[in-house]
């Protein structure tokens, strides 16, 4: 069997488990796609061919001996370059860290290793995770596989491309203000940002340590559920990680939405909404209603303060991290990236602490408002359509930043509020670019948003569509 690109993560794991294909066969196929398609769309930083094939052969030998095999046994995955693998380079999309070797393997990757993944390489990302579009002034932009003239989304750009083109069957990215959800929406895959602290960030290069989240991009909600189940075990050595036990997120995917109340906010998320995006959102709501969900109109709080606090925390924490390099190596930052960090130097310590202290109250107010009378909410992932690379890179830098700010309209505050969210493929625009919607839940209710996303995907096949590569 060699039509592996027709399978999702759960499907490929199943055929390897049933011995219909070996890990060696699947990994060899994946490595070939990484070398060809991956390079064509600038999705790959490094391919670990010899290491991956040795791992695949060892896993096949393990299975032949009848030993226990994990739920990802032999499945090829690749991950965003800010997740460290001990002994291998991790430059985080930057010139400054080029040649820097990671001293530890990220906790989440170690968990996937124990489940049997074959990590085939390191994926392209935006410089220091600071772009919602896929911009990288040093290593080139990631290209959208549905149309290479368009942005692929960022900062987990390589992850979105790699999953969409079926180079690998899943990928871990990071999300500080939408960096999993942007590429998921733009590339037509499913992307899950977990609750703050749900997944350990140990061994992950930070952007904003109180906003950063690690989560999966994959074809389906079920794929994401399997990956989240594996990476959400508490890490006792990470004081930022919750001690809340993990759970089997696949177990609750039964497709039954009868009586479930889905809130549809009546303001902010519908402001200046693109007409084709609006149509896709409505079509997705119709599917969910047909599956038994009850749609409830809900109000939206004033988002101005929440967005301001989000920006303040992100820029202050990024500025603190980059202070020394900005003083000693400013020429090694792309202008677009440097301009996004520098506002952090304009705020006082008092303002930063106040923004952190306001977080709990603003989160509670958001939940009491948006979640009044409902179980989760349905909002856009993007309120605009995917822009071209030219539109997001040419002209005055400040004007470009203002323009790409529209991309984060529906996403950035979710990180400050610490809520779980999933971007779900929901069709295509008139020019053939993917569209998506987003489900947001209460803290630690990833099981609920995955259940709803899975129910939607039982009725639609948008997540199964493959770009013509």
C-alpha cells in the first residue's frame, strides 16, 4: 500500500498496527515528500533522514518481537523548530541562534517519542515566532500549498504546510496569539490551542512565557485529540504546567451534539467580517444545528481593554527576552520582527504587573458574558481572507504591521484569557483558498471543543481535501 496521503494520523497508525505497512515504508515515503514538496513550499529547515530511518527500523523490530507499541508507533511527524531535540540545531527561525544546539528535548516531544512517533525533521517558522503570516526575512517565506503566492500563516508556518501537503501526519506548533490557528486556517487543516498550562512548555524556546501554548496541527479533530492525549500529562518539573491529570480526548468523540448549546457572539467577532468568511461561518453553524446543537446568540464584552492587555504582556515579555540581542545584534533582526518587539520597552513594570493582575478578572468577565447560556462559543478564526505574500511584505513597515494586525483580530485575546480553542476547516473561497471557523471553550474543556469539531467533520470533508501539489 502506498497511497499514504489519503490517510490521516489515526488512519496511518492503524495500518501500521495492522501490519498493512511497516514503519520503514511509511517513514521512507514521508522523507521523500519532505525533500521534494517540503523544499518547494519552504516548509522544512532540516530533514533527519538517517536518524528517522534508524528509528523506523528499530520500531519495526520491536513490533516483530511482539513488544508493546504506543498509539503513534511508526507514525512520521515533524515539528516547529522552537521545540528542542537534544543534540540537534534549534535556531527558532533566526540568525541569532543559527548553529545553536538544543541541550534538552522538549517535554512534549519526549511524550510523543514514548508513544512511538518518528520525528523526521525540523519545520520552518517565523523568526522568533513573531509573525501571523509566515514571514521570515532570513530564510524566506513559507508558501501556501493551495496557492504559493499567498501566505501560509504563522508562526507555525512549516507545520501548517507539512500537514496540509501530507508530508507528515501531524505536527506540534506553538501559539502565543494565534500561531497554531493562523496556519491551520490558511492551509486547511485542524489546529488546537490548549488551555494555558495544559501542556508543558519545557524545552520550548519562548516568545511570551505567560501566553505561550504548545498544541497540535493535524488533519482532523480526532488526530488532534490523540496528540493532545499524549502531550498533556503533567510535568512535575515544570512549575508553569498544571498538575491536572490528562485524559483520553478521543474517548468522547461520539458525534452526538443533541442539546449542546453553542454561543454565537453578536459583536466584535462579526465586525468588518469578509462576506465569504461570513457565509462559511453560517454554513458551519447549519451543520452543527443539524447534528443536534442549539445555537444561542450571546453578547461580547468590550474587547479594547483585553486586547490592550494582551499586547502589553506579549511585547513586555518579548522585550525582556530580547533586550541583550537588540542592543548587541540589532542588524540580525528583520525590521518587521524588531518593530513588533520594541513597543515592550515603552511600558513600565507597574503597567506589566497590572496587566497580569487584571487577567483573572477580565477572564471571568469574558466567560460570564460570552458563555452566558451556552457551553462553548463559535467565532471566526480569521475575519479576513488569506492575503498574498506581496500584500504583507511590501510598503511602509508600520503600515504592513497594521494590515497584518487584522489577521489576529479573533485570536490574540484567547491566549491572554487562557482559553482552549480549535480552528476547523470550513470550505474554500471563490479563489480556492481555505476558510475556517473557531470553537472556544472554558478552561480545560478541550474535550468539548474537540467533540464539536469532530461532529462537524463527520458531516463534512473539508479537512480531507488535499492541495494540488
